[in-house]
C-alpha cells in the first residue's frame, strides 16, 4: 500500500491489549494515521497515555466527546480499515448483533471500511457455541478474522485463544484495506498483473494445500516435499475473484503460511491424510469448486507407537508397515455433485511432456476429476519454487491447456477453465 491509510484500532478488554501496542506502533511507523478507540475495560489493561504516545493522536473513548462533529460517524467514514484487537468474546457477540452502546460499536456501524478482528479469549470461550456462531456471522458478512493462535494463555492453560502476533494483524489489516481500495465498479481483482473479473463472486471454493504428515511415534512422521505455495496461490486467486474461500491447510512452508495468514481467509488446519479427508468431507458439500492441491499421503503407518521407537530394540534393520489412506479425490469424483467442479493434481517424475500427458490421462481415467492439473516434479523442480508449468486435462483425457508462469498465474489460468464449466 503506497498511500497512508486512516486506520481505526479498536482495543477491547483483554490482557492481549499489550500486544496491540505493537500493532499501533508498526502501523504508525509505516506512515499510517492511527486512531485508537479503547473501551473502558481495555483501559484497565493499558492506560490512555500509552495509546496516545504510541498513536501520536488523542485517544477516543466516549461517544459524548466532540459531539458537534458526530465523532463516531466521522471516524467510521474516514477509516480505510477498522481493526479490533484484542476482540473479546463479548465484543464479538456485540459486533455480530450490531450493538452500538459505545464509541467502538457506533464507529463500526457507521463505517463501510473492511473490518479485521483479532480474537483473544480462553479456549472454552472460543469454542463455546455462542462464540462459534457469532464468528461465523462475522465471516459471512465479510469480516476478516485473524487467528486466534494456539499456545500459552493467561494463567497456566494452553490452547487456541491467544491473540495473533502483531505482524499477522498488521498484514491482515493492510491486505483488507488494499482489497477494498479497488473501486467496486472496476471489476478487477487486486494487482494489475493478476487482473481478473470477479467471476467467482457468489461461489464457494474449497482449496486443500500443503503436505500431510503421518506420525510414526511422538517424534517422527512421514511427510512429503509439498510447500503449499500452489494451493495458497489458488486460494488467493479465488478470493481475489470474489469467491468465498475455505482453505484446508496441511503443513505449509513459512512463506505460504504467512501469505495465507495475512489474507485472513477461513482456514482449517489439518495434519494427517485422515484429518484432511474428514475436513474435506465436511466442507465439500457446500463448495462449487474443490481444488485438491494438497499432497496427501497415500500410505500411513499401520500402527502409531505411543512411545519413541528405540533403535536398540530394532537392531540393524527396521521395517515399517504402512496401510493405504483414503483417496479423497477418488471419493469426491466417485460421488459427483451436479454443478460442482473438482480439480485434481498429478505431480509426476517425468522428463518430457508426452510422458506427463500419458500418465495424467491414465490418472484422469481412473479418477475422473473435471480438471486435472499435471506437472513434472523432481529434485530441482516443482516443490517450493515460485513458478510452475503444467498441462490441464479435462475428464475426457483431452489436454485443454498448457499453463506456465507464477503459481498465481497458473492458478488463475486453471480457475478460468473452472469458471467456464460452472453453471451460471
Ligand atoms: N489425493 C487424495 N487423497 C490421497 C492421495 C492423493 O485426494 N490419499 C489427491 C491429491 O490431492 C491430488 C491427486 O489426488 O489432487 C494426486 O494423486 P496421486 O497420489 O498423485 O495419484 P494416484 O492416483 O494416487 O496415483 P499414484 O500415487 O500412483 O501416482
């Protein structure tokens, strides 16, 4: 973002308010104008002088300040993005219901700017059905929910509920502002290089990304070299085209993980092939497009050893027995849903295009995905790179496109084909 933004940072009553100081500081140092609105309970954790010093602006607290300018309306209208961090369970409930009994609530209602919410609460409160439903309501309204992370909470407990780190919140705020900066009538997605129509608006797109990990014992697992870059590129491309995107993320390298986190897209984290299969089963029914970009283990250890396997007990040779996992893509295409497009992938160790096409043709005959994206992989190609080169086959086995370029460009080229196949 090259122009300074007007950012409203709403701080509500959670101990994580101390981390929001860094959010405000990072935004100010990046040249943005930050107005902090603190609730009464927020001020019990971090006081007004700190917010005023860090934001270099007077603190806004009450709807009854500066009444002549209708303060909340002015703050809301001027904002390019509104960030609420930490957002308590109570604040999330009030946002979901549209309650405006303080300056933050009225400002949110008076604003058309994107809203980014960073929840922080104890795991029990985050998992409570009321909070789950409220968060779903906000997501459905287009609110970006950042985190929460899993980890040490206040006190001795550990679990999901920790507010995300300041850099993730700042990245999500800037990404939301940048998405919203595209004029509504421009009919293009963000970034000239990726200019595409919003032709997936109103569609749900489910993307699997990354590589699964199959545990052998508490310290070891079987994994693969997938970085998750191509899957995350699909998710970002679909979101930029207006889709309502859910990502089922197996292990991702740090770059795609950070890009996904900053995007604020709804993400379900999984570890094993079985976790991924269960998540796809839950989510795919609602999707118009399913992109199976994850590298899913075909085999998993037959038995998980609760205790670390000791080499002395094995001697010079150890055999690991593996059993087949569920073929998620195979199951999806065996039970087609009218109007749903399923995109499968094939990563093959071949050296020429003809061999790649032959293997892909055999694969799509066995697993008739609507589109099969096949690419060559090897020690120095495919995994972890920023570019990709692939052939796209239809269920008939016909090659319908040769695509190459950045992983984002490959994703957009494949989505172009998926959009053509979607019923209006
Ligand atoms: N896939 C899946 N479930 C699995 C394994 C793979 O859904 N248990 C999906 C991947 O997400 C990818 C495609 O299937 O979209 C690639 O499958 P792959 O394992 O390469 O193909 P197979 O048909 O299993 O053939 P082979 O292993 O012999 O190459």
